[in-house]
């Protein structure tokens, strides 16, 4: 059986993060602070030996990956982008104020905000409420996000060798959904920019090792 360790890094900050907007598949670059965050994480991971490095194909993830690579003492031959690891797609809600989005969705279901939905129901319920309230029908459901994640990890395990360590640079809501699916309580604990979540994965699935480690 092939078992690998994956350090999952959220991209550094962007201007849309500063503004509290739902970023999704909008292809923003890192802001100056985001570049600093990515460098700080690269320095913290400098001695880690990675066999494979992957990022989402969105600019903010690619920039974060490349900043981290600059600080690694060992850079593997295998480094690539994979759109499977993109952020959750928010459909109609892309680019809008994130808190306002969730207030609108929550009120329709008798709640106050996103965390209130999660406390009383679940992260899955919140994601599917957004999906159901999207007039375009394009916002991803919880099940679609988890299926995408499992497909990407399954492909990665097949490519890797037993014992490999992988660096994966991806996105906040995507990481939070992974953590939730692996049994982590993420209420009030959204993945920090350039923070690291570590899991192990094999042909039978994945297990959480550490969620949302912060370097700043």
C-alpha cells in the first residue's frame, strides 16, 4: 500500500481577501502582504524534503508555491499545477461580500451567519444552502467539492511512491471542506493565509494530522 504525507498550504493574502470578498475561481494575484506570508512559510518549510509539489492553477496559489520553492533546500523534479485543487466555485456569489452572502443565506434558513449554520446544522448544510440559493445553479455543492478532492488525492497517491511527502498549495474553503470531511470542527477556525494543514493519504482514504498550523 502506498501512503503519503501531504502538507496543504493555503495561498497568501490577496486584495479580495482584504476586502472580505468571496474569491472562488476569480484569478487574483497575491498582495504585498500575501507575498511576505508565502515567503515566511517557505522559510519555515526550508528543511522539509518534498518529493512532489503541486498547486491549484489559479495565480494566487501558483505565486505562493513559487515563493515557497525559492526557500526550499531541496526542490523536487516533479512540480505542476492541477485545476482539481482549485477553490470551491461560488457561482452567483463570486466576488460579492462574503459575510453579506452568508447573512442572506442564513436568514433564509432562520440563522444569523455561516458559523450559526454550522453550529446548528453542519458545514455541509451551509455549502448546500449556497448551492440551492444560487440562481444560476453553478455554486458547487458539498458533495461535488468532496468528490473533486477525493479524485485529486486518489490520482496523487497513484503517482507517488510509498513514504513520499507532498506540498499542495490550494485554497481556504477547499481546505476547510477537506478538514470537515475528515472530522475536524472548523467553527471559528478558517484556514489562515499561508498556513499549513497536514494529512496522510493512501488507497483507502485520508486522515488528519494537523489542521491550520500558523507560521506568522
